[in-house]
């Protein structure tokens, strides 16, 4: 499956969920989307492998979008808390472009490493984000392990 399919999936999700969101709620929507993809891939790939993949995708993304160097990967998942200050001072369209690239790259790497076996499930997981819950973040963050974090 070519990368454009991953990008089209991300763009369709962004058009549906985030096209009118300001920067802070948009960051929350992307955090929920990234975490949903992460949790779904975790079932197949395991904690160590997925953390290494996420760390590499974030490292590569930080070359083009330095704000991603603030995102951390730990055994419980990916943490976006440090981006809140950056999101407040980042142009909304730049934030959307950066996160769109990040999600598309994550989907592409996961697809390539699994011979696209996970791709339909990961695309469906992304499509579900925003259909079932309010957009943006609540005051408490939910980690990739499902536990709430202040």
C-alpha cells in the first residue's frame, strides 16, 4: 500500500475532526489519534518494538518540525504534554501540517514493517477517533495504557 494512502487517511480524518479547531484543541485531537494508533499497534508489536518505532518516527519528524523533539516515549506510551506551550505559540496550520506528517509517517512505517497487515485496522482506528468522543483534550490526560494522568 503506497504512503499516499496513509496520507489520504490522515487528511480525511483531519478534515472531519480538526478543520475548524484552534491550535490547542487540535493538539489534543492529534494526541488522541496518535495514542489510538499506538494502542492498536501495541497489541501486535509489543511495547519495546513499538516504543522504538515511535521514537524513530518522532526523531525523524523533529528534523522538519523541531517541536516534536519535546515529545517523549516511555514504557506507558507517547507523552505530548511538553508540546502544550509550543502549540500555543505555533501557527495552527503549521501544527496541523506537522502532525499530519507525523501520523502519516507512523502509519507508513508500521505498514512497511508489517507488510501492510495492520494497515486496515490502523486506518479504522484513526477513523474512529472523534466519532465517539468530544474533540480535543480534557483536563486529565489519558496515557496509552488507559490510565488517567494529571
